[in-house]
């Protein structure tokens, strides 16, 4: 495969540089975490310096893990990796859809850690380049890292080849970069929303899914958003209607889902690039909605 | 070690007037290892909803009974009338729900015969909740939404103000002990999809036709996205005159109508040329 060649994505024995110390049967010895998580990227020798190598930790089902000499370090099941404090449940609401005026991407801004609202003002939609925006769901840390990696790879491609990588190819690249981590605890669910010869919407997940579609909503609040979107989404929506529909869908999801809330971010991508709407606090919308329903009740009673 | 299988009648306290003559299941499952193991995890595969508005209570549900991946019955009835002014929506295990609905109907009828007036919806909800309480922690799975109209038949002990006594009531009772009163409930795997539609459109001042259309739309959207909900939609409307049932409607028609509409959109979309 050409892409595999360009990225030098061959099976290489993993560098066990950080397993230099000998006696590691004892779990009490502190693990040098700085080395373990240091993703030092080497340029490959044969190809034109495509830095897409990671020191991939030896996964239990990969061949390098099986073939390693038995005398070297063998990580006991769960002691060396950081224990997960709570179960990941994609606590978010993000959505994206295509209509005649381009692509709309919307998301809430709440980052939750179990029952705690860790941050009420997170950016879940990140621009990759002028015509591509990515909405993230899953583990916040993983998503931030992979967005940066994607930005870098796309920029490098553009500098080397003089034209931007298409969105479908971007999705494929991202999917192959995420593949080695399949089966680990990494959790990334990104929706690429962009424009290249037409609006494109592609969902890429760390499980390996890569789907192109017209409407996607990801996260714990997604069923609520789907109900609203399915009802009113049409190709022929005007820009104002599309924005208001996206906003309404996120608002309904934040109303019912505990892990979504605070504000709504909205991006609109057209042939001219992306434009961001001012972040809006949904608390105001909640009070307006409540008042509207109260007013309707009073009108009917009269 | 020896497995002790306890067989005996349910201990009934003497001060409880409702259960003196009950014949509740005689053997309570004390340890789950002795009962039949569940074949698949229960997930309330259904969509039922009910909301209150100025014209009474509107209740709607789909009609699909699923058994893990199999559609066991495409035409089951999830809305069960209990008496002329009370209707129960069921979710969870259909066998358990059918049984408990019959038990509740019998208890309410007995109450009516003994006391000369119907038990209020809140009383019925409390009764059901207390009857389900001994089974808390077992594999019984019943999530019922009781929709009723109280008042109208005033007994000797009631107050003179009839307007205060006549009201619609909506209660959600669950076998894990929850008993909630509210204006809008949706239960089941399809409930998130229905909730967003209902939150958008339900308010007190709806007309009956608007309420019917929003209930139908909410169930349709849930059946559209949820795999465990589908087939037809049942609708009941409860008012002071009792419940009325709308004809069961197959949502397949609605699905194909929408598909036609989208197909038209697709053709006009292909015609549009993207400039730039």
C-alpha cells in the first residue's frame, strides 16, 4: 500500500529502551513514567523523513510482545499502567450534519470525570486546517493528543506535496494511526467535518470504525440530539435554520443528559473555510424555553 | 452444603387492608442462583411515553417485543387499561408487567367494591410500589407508568370542591422502588430519542390533535433510531370521561413516506453543482 510505504508503517520490533534496568519482577519499583510516555518520534531512514513512528508499548496481542526474550521485563497485568479512575462513557454531545450550505459541527463544552464536572468550558471542536474541523468525544486527553498529531501530519503532507490531503484520505490516515492502539484503553471518537469538492462528514473511532455519512452525533447525549436532528434535518435548510437546528439539538441533549451541558460551540464549514459562532451559554436558552412554555400555558388558559 | 428451598406463604401484616386476601406468588426467590437464570441482560427494549396537558393525559407506546436480537412479537400491547379511568404503560419484562397489571387491576377493583369509590392514581401507584417492594433485588423487572384521571365519583369523606379533586395524574413506578409523580415520562431504550422531541413541543396548552401528533412523532423517532422499538404505535387519551384508544398505526407507512421525501431531496441535491 502506498500510504503504508509513505508512513513506513511496517512491523518493527519495538525499542525497549526503557526496559534497561534488570530486576523488574517487583511491582514496588517505581516505573520511570517520563520515559514510558515519551513519544519520541524518529524519522525513518529509507523514506523521505516521515516521522510517524511511535514507541508503541508492547501490546499483549502483538507479535513483538510474544517474541520478546523471557528474561526481560514482563509488565504484570495492571500494575504498571495508570489505573482508570472511572468508566469512560463518552460523556458529551457532539454532532455534525451536511446540508445545502455546507457542514455544521456543534458540541457542548462540559468535560466530566465520573460525577464531577472537571471543566465547564472545554473546546471539543478543533480546526485542523482552514477547511476541516474535528469534533471529539471519548477521553479528553487522548482526543487532544490525536488532534495535534493529525494537524501536524496534514500540514507536513501539504508542505511536501503542495496540495491538501482530501478528507477521506485524512480519515484513512487517522484510522491507520489509531489502529495499533486498538484493544488498549485509548478512547477516541472523532468526527471530521470539512469541505473538499463538496461537504464531507466522516466518523473515525479508535475501535476502528470509519464511516462517511450525512449526519452523525456522538456521545452520551447523542440519542437526544438524534431525535431532534432526524425530525427536522433537510438538505434544503437555510444557514440560519441549520444553525438553529444544531443549537436546539445540543440544547435538548444537555437538558436531559447529565454529562453534557454548559455552553454550545458551533462551527460552519463552507467552500470558503470554517467560521465559528460565538460560544453561547445554554442556561439562557433554558430559561427562555421555560418562560415560553409558561407563556403558552397562560395564553391557553385565558 | 445443603440448598434450602423455602416454600411458604407471603407473610401478611394484619393492618394492611389491601393484602388480606391476596394470593401473591407463594415462593419468593431468596437466592438468585435458585431461580431461572436470565437468558440475556434486560434492557427495557421499548419506547413508551406519557404526558399531561390541558386536555388530559396522552399515552403512546410502540408494539415491538424483543428477546435479545429476536423480535418476539411485532404486535404486542404495552398500554394496558386497568380501569375506565386508569391506564398503565409497561416496560421491562412483558411477562412480569402483564402479571402485575392484572394483580393491580384486581386490587383496585376490590378496593372499589369495599369502599364505594375508586382509589386515586397516587394511591394505585403507592399500592403497586408496595406490592413490588418484596421483590426488590430479585430479577423482577417492571417499570410502569400509570396515567389516570381522579375525581368524579366523590364519596362521603371528600371535600366539597370538585375542581380540586378532579385532576389528571401521572406516576412512574419501578420495581427497584422508584415512585415519581410528574408531567412527562418516557421509559425504555428508545426513551432518549422520544425525550428530545417531547421536550421541544410539550407544554400545557397543547390541543388534543397537537398532543396526538407530537406523541406519534416522538414514538416514530424512537423507532427510527432504536433497534428494540418498532412496528406500530398505540395511543391512548385519558380524560374525565375515561380512556379512548386510537387505532393502532403501522409506522412503516410513515417511514416510507419520509424515505420518499428524502429521495426527492437527494435528486435535487445531485443537481446542485458546488461552485468553487
